C-alpha cells in the first residue's frame, strides 16, 4: 500500500514546465529546481509519505525517544538554514541500518541505525548528512537535471528514489533507474554520487557548528562499511541509498582534519534512548535484561546510565517490581535532573500498587519540569489508568495550548476528554487528530458531531464552527454527475 501511495504522490506532484533558453532575460525567481518542484510541493510530498508511515504503524511513537531524536535534529537544522524548512525528525521501527530524507524537511532514522552507532556524534553525522540532502534540494535538482524527460519517467524516478530511501531496498531504486535509462543513465548516476558527496561536505560542517565531533561522520561510515562487508562491492554504487567507499571515508576524514577540534560530550539522552530502543527491539524482556546484565559486567559499559536504566526498565517488564523500584530509586536519587528516572520510578510505584506515591512523584516532577512532553504524557496515562480522566484532560490541555502537539498527544487528550464526559471537546480533539493524520473528511464529521452535542456554550460553538469553516476548502467537491444524489461532501452551514 505504501509503495503505491508513494508512486501516486510522485505522479501527482511532478509538474513539467518549459525550460527556457540560457539567453532569455528572466527575473530572479529562485532556484531553477523550483520550475519542476517548489518548496511548497516538496512539503506536501514529504508530509503525505510521513503520514502514510505513521498511519501504517511504522514509526516509533515512544515519547522519550521521539523527543530525543527531535532535539538532536533541531540542534543540527538550526545551523543549516534560515527558516526555509520546517524539519521533522522521527524514528522508523525497522532493524535495518538506514536513514532517509523526504522532501520538505522530513528526516527518518531507522531504529537499527540508532542502535548501531557507537556515539552520539556518529548518529548526528548521519542526521546532518540527511539534513543536507534537504537543504541542498537534491531531489528537486535531480528532477530538474532531467527536465526534458517525460512526466512519467520523472515520476517513476521520484517514486523509486523516495521508496528506496524509506525502505532501504536497493532493488526498488534499481528498478526505477532502469525504467529511466533512456534518459542519459550515466548522468543520473553521476548526479546521485555528486549529491552524496555534497551532503557529506555540507553535513560535516554542520556537525562542527552544532557542537558534535566532526569525526562522527567518517567513523560511522567505517562502521557501515564493516557491517556491509564484501556485499558493498557486489552492486553498483548508485543502487545503494548510502554508498560507502574508501574514497568517501578518506574525504570525510580529511575534511574533519581541517575543522577545529571539538571535545563533544555525549548527552544522557543518547544512551537512555538507546536503552529504550534495545528493550523494544528484544524478543522478550528477559532477553533485554540478559543483554543489559552483560553490559553491566563489561568494563567498557559498567556504570553507564543507559545500562543501569535499561536494567531498571527490563526488571519492570519481567515483573520484578521490587528490584525495579530499588533500581529506579537509586538512579533518581543520584540524578534528579534526568526526567526519565522520575517517570520510571513513578511507573514502578504504580506497578507495586502505590498509586498515591506515584502521583506524588509525578507532581514533583511536573513542578521541576513543567510542560515536558514525555513526562506529561506518562503522568496523563497514569491518571487515565487510575480513573482520574478530568485531571488528565486538564494536564494535557495545558500542554496542548503551549506546545505543538503530535497525533499521539491529540488522540490521548481526546480519550481523556471522552472519559471525563466532555463529549463535545472529545469530538473536537478527534477532528484535530484526523487533520494531523491527513483525513479531512473524518475531521469534518467529528466537528459536525461536536456541533450536534446539546448544551454547548457560545465559546465552544464558535470554536467548532470556525474550525469547520477553515477546513471547508479542503473537502472534495461532488462531481457534476453526482450532484443532487448521494452525500454532499461540502460542509453544510449549521
């Protein structure tokens, strides 16, 4: 289904416009790539594919992991642009060692890549490379370079590039390129290679500007080369999403040598996010506990916060509640500034039946870290599980009004409002959820349901009507041969 959608998006999004002669006197209207794919259209394509991945359940929705990957990405992208792109960083639930950039600033990192990196700077190096693909507009430039081709050929190329990037399947890219070989295939191969080297050059500068070790990029390339081994030499370089060669490793290392030496300090967020992913990726929590115990006995990892945190999480999952609570308690006492340990300790209290104690722990954490997204979500989930939906609704509403919400957050506040008996608001939040996931029809239906709830106050009614009017222009219009019959897809006045 996802493959078909990507190809449809590609076909609908590529627009061929005339290529003007070099001598024509034209005003400066931006990049030549805009003539075939504008930044606005790039954002539409990226958002559509991101929503498809989300709706298919392919994304890691864990709030702690999502907050971490977004924080690293924003740290890099802040040095990469002047507000031209609104970047969104996310983790794909996939053990493959891969990352990809979608048009419009959507950057995906596979969980397997995050677990394979040996340092935060290695992870940041991959993300800086992908950010550079976006800021340098490589997909748009690739299409523009072949702008004399037919629309179908260019659409096939775009669909293959995007799908190959998302899935990491080189045969998909190969098929797309093979279908377009009639358009100067060697030029396409060279252009792809040039894009990769350009993304390296720009990305390694971003690494240094963002306070990461620039050697993180060549170090990870070497790791990737070891992972692929001799297989990397069996396929043409352009068929792989991230071709790794000796020359490429040498060039990035030489560039790092020219940059100021940076003593990068690994954030706690990196090791804690990896611990959460390791537990999620394990077949059983017992397997995860065995893994973390092995790290604890390894001098190289003994005493690391990620290892100790992983043990606490795994103990909780296997049902060793007392041991988990003791582990979280020790971590919290020594590291009160780390939010994960507050949430973990509260979770262990809940598991032991100490609901009041867990709520006290959460209340103290909220006072220390107001409007922290993962903390607020964890507390709200605990409130809902213990028949406190009204408190959960208020807590989430405060966050909703201050921080741009994700679809997961909006769905949670809808559940809280519904459980608290606020039916009209629950429908309104579900409308917002459907808008975030790209279903405008369902959003309009939810708003109409909200408007039909008896006893609305004037503020609610005005808010629901206003939102329905805002999305009205995005609803499909009935075709001429269907007018007068069937359901009118345009919103009706209420």
